[in-house]
């Protein structure tokens, strides 16, 4: 049985019993991905690892592409 078929069966049963319909598959995927990323960043801070990722890359680009003063 696929995830979609299971969802449809659960939704049908919920309606028959007057219960709220469960969330559709994939409805909270982005939230889970954000929480997982935040947890990894938190663990890195607790373990005192250096910063990684987009912020570090952006700062690096900003510092290296900065115009040098003439003189």
C-alpha cells in the first residue's frame, strides 16, 4: 500500500468516526527539515565546531571581494 492510499484510507476512517482528518503526506516536510538543520547547528555550537554553511561563505565572499583602499 502506498503512502497516498494509506492517507486516503485514514481520511475515510476519520470521516466515518467523526474525527479530524490526519495531515496529508508531506505537509510538514519543510518544518522537519528546518528543525533538523537547527538541531545540527545547535550540536555544532555545543561541540564548539567552527561555523559552516551559507553565512560563512557569504562573509568570506564579502571580505575577499571588498575593494582595497588605494594608498
